[in-house]
C-alpha cells in the first residue's frame, strides 16, 4: 500500500533539523516496518520547502541578532555565514533515514484536467469555500489515481476536501484510505491502539448477529480510526468510528459504525457508508436480542468507587 502525504500533516512553523516531529517519525517508522512505499506529491514538497524556508529565515535572523549583541559587548567571534549554517531540510532525505522508500510524484496532465473540471463544475469533493482548492483537488486526483493503479493507498491529510464526506464514495471505490492525523494513519496500518482494543471488545458479542445480517464487520477489525466513545457509569454507552478490514475470502471493506451499549450491554449496531469489494452497500441497523453484556459492572464501578474514595468523594 502506498502512503501519500499532504503538506498540512508535515507542517511546522519551526525549523526541522535532523528529524521530523515525533508523531510523523512514529508513523514513518511503522510504514518502514511494513515496507510500504511513501509518495510525496510535488505540491506537498514545494509547500513543505516554502514553510521551512520561512522558518530558516527566522533562524538566520535570530543568529544575526545574537552576533550583533555579542559585538556590542566587545565579544569578537569568527565570521559566520548564516546561509550555509542554517539550511532548509531535505524532506525526502529525512524520511529515507528512517528506512522508508520515498518517491516524489509530479501531477500529470490528467490530474490537472480532473482537478480543473471538478473545480469548475463544483463536483465532489469540491466544497467551494477555499482559495487554494485547486491544489487540494489536484492532490485528490493524484491520490485517487495512485490508489487505483496500486490496488489501494492511504492519503494522510487534515484538509476537509480530502477527509470530508463528499469524497467518501469515490475513496471507497478506489480503496483510498483517508487518515486525518498520524495517529489515524497508525490505526489504519494495524498498529494496536486503545480505540482498536475497546471497539473490538464492544463488537465481540455481536459477531454472529452481524454475519447473519450479511455484514463483514463481525470479523476481526484491521483498523479503527476517528473513534469517539461516550462514557457512562458502567463503561462506554456509545462508540462511533470509521473501521476497515478484509473478509475471509480476501475482499476489502470499510464503513462507519455506531455501537450502542447502554448499561454495559450491547444493544444495537448501525453500519453506514459501507463499501465492500469496491461496491457501495445499503445502510444497515442490527438489534442485538437479547442485549449482550460487554462491560461487567464490577470492572468499572469498583474502579470508580476507589477513585472517588481517593479524592474524598
């Protein structure tokens, strides 16, 4: 699977030196471990370099100010060439140091044509609310093309055009995973996260019911991202997330899931935006009869009571 980066997840208003930020390094290390190639759209590279050049200018100016201050106090040091001392980092090189295979991809003519057509006709995932929408649509066209050519890809971006609901159907049909943060991307890569563990626990009692309804989500989840949990007295009472996986016969699927567990019992599961093997499926709601216990009361009430006693409650 190819991993594509938008510039917003790589942005920093301070200068990178020997390494990218910790969150990006953690993601790149996981990508390297799985031997997935990374694609950097040329637009991403240019915007990264522009932001880092601005940060470098500030660093150089700070050095010059410090040198002038020393001179005022009669402290003489050798001449310093701030241009040579403070350099814009090489994004490709920083990534490759972590063992990642990196390719810089220039947008092709068809990518530009597709983006231009969407912008002019206000076609999805166009939103009509951004001055830089053409560059976002170009990256989207590239990501969709790469995903189709490679049999799947992941776009790591915080941009609403890339992550919004308007692009969900097209992304699903192209097997383009959309991660809105490095942590989301780790979830899609199958790195075990607390959200993955908790949602697996909540869905475990519904496996038979979900399969009976013809849904693949009763099988072990490959990824859980964009998850939110509503906490109740006896554990989570609701969970919502974007999930994905592969069926036993090798078909890829992804969907939005809404799980209801009032009073610690699994009561219902709602599936929306389901795409199975490239085909969009109808939304489905499954009621669990009778509701099945997920969170024994003693697991949570005992801990809550101990916590309250500790703080004098």
